[in-house]
C-alpha cells in the first residue's frame, strides 16, 4: 500500500472506533453504559386486548402485538435489564366503572370531587381471568398492582388519583435504576401517566411507541406530544435503544 492509502485506512479505522465508542458511552441521549436501566411493562392484561376479547379492548392489541411485546421484553431481560410491570387491579365496586354510576354510559366523562373521571366498562377486576398479565410472568422482578382503592382511579404505576403511592418508586430505587424504558397499554392513559410520573420521580424515560397501543388516535397523539414536552424520549421501535 502507498503511504496515502495507509493513512486513509487508518483514518477510517479511527473514525469507526470513535463512532463506536460514542455509541457505547452514550454521546447521544440514548445509552446503557454507565446507567442502570429498568423496564416498565404497563398493563399487558387480557381486558385491554382484542386477542382476549377484553371488556376494554384497545385497537391493535391482537395476539401478534402481545407476542411482539413479550419478545421485546425477553430481549431486554437477556441484556440484563431488570423488568418491572404494572397491573390494573380493581375491586368490583371501583369508581371508574360506569356500572357503578346510575344512568351513566361507558366512556362518559364526569367530575368526582373536582377530578375528571372517565367511566370505563368494568375491567381488570381482581382475580378474574382477563386481569392476568399476558407477558410471561417469570420475566418480571416485580409486578405492581394499582387501582385497588375503590374510590380512586390509578392510571399511573407510581400513584393513584388520591396521591397514594404504590411501591414502584421504592422498588426501582432499591434496584438502583436511573433510567426506564416504558411501553404497553394504553399509550394515552396508563403508559403516559406512568412515564410522566417516572420522569417527575427523577428517572430518565424512554417510551417505545411501537410497543404501545392507544385507546383513541387523538388522545394518543396528544399523549406522545405531552410526553416529549416533559423531556421523555419517544422512539418508534426498540432497535433504536438497543446496542
Ligand atoms: C387503563 C383505562 C382504565 C390503561 C386502565 O391501562 O391505560 N385505561 N384503566
Ligand atoms: Zn383501570
């Protein structure tokens, strides 16, 4: 090789090395190196899926979607990330069920003590078949149940509408988690609320849009916008965060 060619080759190798290192150490805003990353899989339960003919089935939640979420979660677990989950877990007399308000219809919005409450079809009733988390339960270090208090709804995995905290923050802290990857159902309700509360609790947050489904297109778009405005990183697919 001529001197020029050797120089060129060396420059290319150097460039590749620098780029590779930048990727590994996270010069961009998405990295694993140096930060302990956890995963929060939100409300992957039968009642939210078309696959299981759920009472509050979200469009696009067929068997293929659930498998995609499960496979992604397996990949992340294989990388050594700790996997956490949330599980909507309501008593039969829960405030969010339209059936517990006389004369009300599903999806009506009412005010309760000044709070906005969407009235849902009864869903995720404690102990029922469709309240089960569909993603292989062995993948989870912990699954945090929420919405147990009949008086308060709880879209967030961190706290309910009355301000009562779940054990989520403590569990993440105890495990040294600094950054969380969040996905599941539904983008516009429980994913958004959980991601926003994670950000407010001091975690760096990445939401994987392709591993989420929303109740309605309008509220889903608004939720993605709101999350981005709060400093949450929204990526389309998991390969944008995986090394
Ligand atoms: C959810 C409505 C009611 C959710 C839970 O998981 O997003 N949505 N309960
Ligand atoms: Zn619910």
